[in-house]
């Protein structure tokens, strides 16, 4: 429980949040702590401040780029987060966004 007092942002990536103990984290945090959910599929049993839907790799790459950082990894296109074009987003609900692929479709 000590870590709860140190938390100033929660980012949940690639989980359905249906299995304990991870699923219990959300209920322990104060509502004042911003909570972001990143995954291919939305969750409906827990409410987040922001949901970013699509490929987790594509979303993180875009977030890193938007923050002005460069992530280097062999699995990234060109080996770096700053190679290629940035992602486009489509708002599909209040606080819910889907990443749009290069063909203009949501992923």
C-alpha cells in the first residue's frame, strides 16, 4: 500500500483488468490520480480518465514521439520511435481515442 501514496499517474497497458491483483489497483487509488488505459480492446467494468485504443506498440511510439523523446528498439520500424510518420487519432467517445492506421482505419 505504500506505493499508492507515491503514485501520481497510473498507466495500464495491454490488460483486460479481470485478474487480481492487478485489477484491484484501480479501486485503491484516489480519484485525483490520473488514470490512462492503453489496449486493443476497451474495458467496460472500470472507468479511466483516458482510454487509448489500438496496438500498444503504436500508441507508445506515438506518445514517446509527442513527448519529444526518442525510443530505440530493434522491434520498431527503422529501429527508432522518430522514424516514419506520426499517428492520427479518432475520438470515439468522451475520453476514448482510437489510433488510426496509415490506411485511415482504426486499428
